[in-house]
């Protein structure tokens, strides 16, 4: 995340510099172009007012047409004077500067009439156009060099700007991981001792006390899960096993087996269509990542489904290959569901859905999305109130797959 933020900052600095450089270059180009136009106009007007048609000047010509006779420099390019401009001037058309392209260059022409005499001045703009081409090339080279320099400077500025934040986040993660790790032992002891008290004979544990002990067991279990979630979240980005290849199908079975005691009379169907395996691996659905966070992600989705499904309800866990590059894991239930408008908000930490009574989603779904994103995947939710919910996780497959036939379906 911080690397991406530094890259974005560097790109913004480079883009800002490029925009400023582009604006400066455009301004310079416009100023030079305007000055050239003014210079050509001045040369044309000077020739018309004071020029001698017999005088040879570099890139400039003057023609005087009187009673059908034309006088002008013998070295003028072929096609000059422009007959159309001369005819227009004789017809009373006001003086107008025109451009005439020939012989790989552009000539600027200005024609005026004085009584029976028509005067036409011509300027070759080849040198002006060459100067503009040189200017454009120079601006492009300066721009490329400037963008490269701005990118390097922006990357360094971004790195230096993000470094303190990275250090702070690292310290925060270490603190959360250490605190969560230290909390696990006393919470586990509390949960175990409360369970032992609850399992004593009924005559030793009065009913009111048993109810309180049951609430204590549930609360201790929730606290233990919260500490586990915090620990997974804090250690997620620094897990050295993130580059390993793990079998998502095996992790799904483990998570389903662990949740089986909580089902009561609910039905959990695990449908793993193992129709894709790698050519050199026994993994049904290989993905790159760490087993513990991925297993925790599946457990979170199953726990959410169990928590929102009534007694006698049905929960399904399916894994399939969307294509040769993606693996899809789907957890669906027929529970209370939620409003589809909340499909993004439920992934926020401790979000609530208020349709038909408040539903709290805690830290779990936010952590599930974080785990999926950290493994290069995405998670989405679809639901309608009272019609259940479906959570789908898409993860990149570890390797190209080849087709085999081996389906597995288990119901609890």
C-alpha cells in the first residue's frame, strides 16, 4: 500500500511537472509563432510601400502589374505572381494576406491595388518554419529529460514522504501483533475455565449461574476470535509464507470441519468441484499465499453465514475454477440476508446493516477483504433481505491447470 502511495505521489509530481513544462513550451511556441507572423507581415508591408521590383532580396519578391505588364525579380519562383490574387485585387477585393504552398515551402502573399496598378509582395517562410521545427524538437527533448528528472525526483520525494508513515504503520502492526499475542493466552484460559465450570453437574451449578457461564463462554470465545483477527491483520503483510503455493480446497475442508460443531441442525454442504489440478501438483486449487490467513478468511465467511442463518437453514461452500487463471470460492446461505445497497459497507470495520433489525458484521468481513486483496484477489457480496447472502472470493490461480475428473461433495 505504501509503495503504491509513493508511486502515485511520484506520478503526480511528474505529471504536474509535465503539465507545467507543456504549458511553458506552448507559451514559448505561441510567442515565437506570433513574432514570426508579425515579422512576415512587416516585410510584406515594407515591400508594398518602399520595395523595388527589380531589386533582388533573399526570400522576398515584389511584383508590379500595370496595364497587363508585370515587372519583378527574374529569380522569382515559378507560379508567381499569383494570378488569382491579382484578379481579386483588380475586382476591388480588399487587401488580404494569403498562403501559397509550392516546392516544399509556404509563401505568404499580400496584394493591393493603387489605381490601375496592382502590387504583390511575396515572402518565403522556409527559414521561419525551420526555426519552428527546431524549437519543437528542442522543447520535446527538454520535456523528455524533464519528465525523467521529475520522475526520479518525485520517486525520491515520495519515498522520503512515505517513509515516516511506513515506520509508524510498522510500529503499529508490531504493537497490535504483540498485544494480540499476549491476550491469546489469558483469553484461552478464561474460555477454558468457564467451559469447565459449565460442564459441572447441574446440582453444583445453579441455572442462573449456568446461564451467566454460558454468556461468559460465548464472550470469551468472541474475544479470542477478535484477538486472532487482530493478530492475522497485523502480521498479514509481513508473512514470509505469502509466496508459497497452497491448496485452497484443503483449507476449505479444514475450515468446514472446524465449524461443524457449531452447526446444530443447520446443513453445511461443501461442494469442491476438483476438475482442475496442476500438471505437476496434487493441489486441486493451487493459489499463492499463506495458509493461515486464507484459512481464516474462509472461517470468517462460514462464521458469518452461521451467525445469520436460522436453525434448520442451509449453508453451502463451493470452490470452482472461473477460468485457467482464477479460482472462485463461494459461501452462500439462506439466512436473513442484507440490503444490496450495503454490499460494500459491510466490509467496513464494525459495520452495521439496519434492514429488518440491526446486524453487526464486526471486524471479520473487513479482515476477509484485506486477506483477499493481499493475495491479489477480490471479494464481493450479493444478497436480498430475507433471501440469504452469497460471498464470492476470486483469487489468482498459482499455475496453469489441466482438466481431470474428480468431484468431491460433503454434507454435514
